């Protein structure tokens, strides 16, 4: 499985693919230079329950840490991952 990052100045997404098929996606918008707002997480139904959504959230966390960005998760799934995972709360806005 591959996860690719697509972005422009104001928004972006991380797209998970397997065998050239999109199996998951997490989208965000930038609010200023240092705040990333996670808007939506979606996983193909056949991949639900296998940790792909969490892996996408962790990919955004890694990106935020590498770029000195804070995250505001408005997506209910992403917020739940943050609520359950203390070790990633360092990037919360």
C-alpha cells in the first residue's frame, strides 16, 4: 500500500492506494502557515476495520511534526484517534 500527499497552498490530502486503486483518503485545509485542519477521512468499505484510517491520521501527524505544524481535527474520526492516542497530542492545536 502506498500513501501519497497531494497539496497546494491552501489544502491537500493523503491518498492511500493499493494496486492503483484508491482505498482511503484524508483531506485537510491550511489555516494560516502553521495550522492544519483535518476535514474528512474516508476508507473504502472493504478496508474498514484494518487500521487504514488510523494510519492516514498518523501520516498527517508525521507530516505536521516534520513541518512544525499544529493540527485541528474537525473530522470526527480523526478527533477520536487523537482522543485515544496520547502520544500524538503534541501536534494538537
